[in-house]
């Protein structure tokens, strides 16, 4: 009886194995869609297998990029002298003999040449009296500033090392793609190089200064400023610059200056000692501004031209007010930072091809970029340029600047086109002096402007 039971059990298992093998290896699947034939909604489904490259973090190798990068990222220590804070109630009321105290700030930097050139952030080295750089092997060197640019927050340092140093080469940040894996490498707190991973979250981010940043979710904390943002090949695609946080600590958003912009700034600082900027010569319509909403262009894709500067490259090429810039060279322009980010890589004399939409027609113009004809004055935001020989002769003046545009809040004063000759009681010679004078305007007092109108008459306006 036991023998019969055993044979029955073996037979059942053998049948189950045979049936399973048939279903798995021989029988062809037969899929049928079951649904209501009375117009029910259907949804398309893709059975395309996912790419191994993008399947997940386990399929991406970060080790090669990390090995290439860590020894080229350094620690930067900024020693400066600042006003001392009172340490007691007596010192608060009566002061103390020691009014200055040494302050120390830290950041990161990236070696970009074997002879010791290092790129970092301008805010890392600002107001320094002494700079020290510590390599990943803990060797420390004094550093000198070759040059810096506060607008892009890029600075170039130099150290004198005894041997050739490991360095990174600039990649092409225009080729980075949203969703691409990147590494943020910094040397915070002199802990030697630290690596974090993330993806490119967005490009051409504007943080309020008409700049163009790469946004990433790779963790960046204070002390990482000036460090490297690299792709999985180890190419330098950005210089980590800022985080978006209410606490000062990383909460998921960080920003980097694109490598194409950083490289251009570094090249200018090395060759000229200052930054050479090529300007198109347009004033854009600010998205969601009152002007944009009233004119029905608040939600366009592209940059709408609100004004063309006189004697600019845009004016010479025949661009017009109302044109919508859609592309510059091979870069699509969806918003103003797309345009400014690309132009930040150009110098005066460079040619760019600009595609615009003009009343529904696509028009292509070749523009030769020029040096800035205008500057924006602090506090009040006027755009001004030096007066031409014709204006001096016409208005019988020897000094002053011409107001080419004003912010929206000053549109009703009729200032555009007038000659500004004095601020309060200070005579204005040229645009650089105007910039210096306007930088001292108090936001809490009265300010008077003396201008000459198109009839040659002097007007005095008082602003609060």
C-alpha cells in the first residue's frame, strides 16, 4: 500500500514538471484585450525594454570619473581681516582696543593646468588678505589671484608646485542633458576630496542676475563652492557655486556655472586680466511683466526684443523691436537665460547667427557682437551710454550720459532719450562716473536728477 502511494506521489510531481515545462518553453503566449466595445477609452502601452545605461544607479559606474577627479580638486582657505563683534556688554557700550579680527573662510577649487592654475568661485576668495590651497595629498601652498569676475562668480588662482599636478579638462556643457548622471566633487572643511552623485535637473537656471546655471540634485554643502561638477567620463562640465536653501544646508537643489562659461572667463583672465564680453545690444521683454501681459507676449517661447541699442551689433544687423529670438547659432532659445548663457561664452568681434520670428516669418541675421555700449546704473536701474559727438554738439554740452532705457516703474517720467548731466549736485562726466555716483544713492532719502530734454531744456526731477 505504501509502495502504491509513493508511485502516485511521484507521478503527480512528474506531471506537474512536464506541464510547467510545456507552458514555459513551448506554448506561445496569446494575449487578448478584453473591454467594452461601446467606445471605451484605451491606453497605449510600450513594451520596449529599458536601456541599461539609464536603468538605474546600479548600472552606472562612477568609479572612473571619481578617480580622475578627486586629486584635481583642492581645499581653498581665505584669510581676511574683518570688524570684530563685541564679546561682552561692556565692550558693546565702550568698545575695545581690538577692532579688527582675522576671519577665515573656506571653499574648494579645481586644478585646470599641470603648472598650478586653479578655478574657484569669486565669493570664495573675495576680500582675502592671504590664500592657501591644500591638495588632496595634504600638501599646502600659498596662492595668488590671477583675476576674478563677480558677475559669473568665477576666479582664477595660481600656485607654484614642485611637480606637475593632476588636473581636469573642460568638457562641453552645452552637450549636457537633463537627466544625465553627474558627480559633484569638493574639498570641504579640509577633509580631502568628497564625491556625491546626482542628475542634471535643469539647464539655464536664472537665479535673479540674468545668469545661466546648471541645476543638479547632487548634494553640495557649504565648503563645496568652487568644486567640480563632472560627467561620468570625468569631464568638467560645471563649477559648483550655490545651493537653494533657507537653512544654509543642502536640501536638494544646487547650481553650477556651466564649463563653457567658466572656460571663457578663465581664458580672458589669463590673457587679458579682465573679462571681454560680447554684447548683442538688445533689451528683452521681461516675462510676466505688465508690459508682456498687456502686449500678449507673457507666455511665448523665445526672447521678445523690447528695445534695440543704438550702434549695437543688433542694430547693425537689422534686428527690430518686436522680433522674437528663437535660436542663436545651434542653441534653442526658450527664455532669456538661454540667450545670456550662450553669449557669455563669446567676445567682442565674434559672429553669431540669430533666428527670429518677425510677424510670423522666420528671419535669420548674422550679428557681430560688440563691447557693451550701455551699462545699468545701480539702485535706479537706468541703462545709459556715453554721449556721442553729435549729441554734445546738438545739446551744447561737454559731459553727461544718454538714458537709453529705464525700468517699468520709471516709464511715466519720460526719461528715455534724455541726457543725464548731474546726480544731486555732482556733475556726471561719463557712464563709469555715473555708475560710481549711483552706487551711493540712499534708498531712504531724496535723489535729484538733472537732465536735458530733446529741446535742449534743463529739467530737475526729485525721486524719493
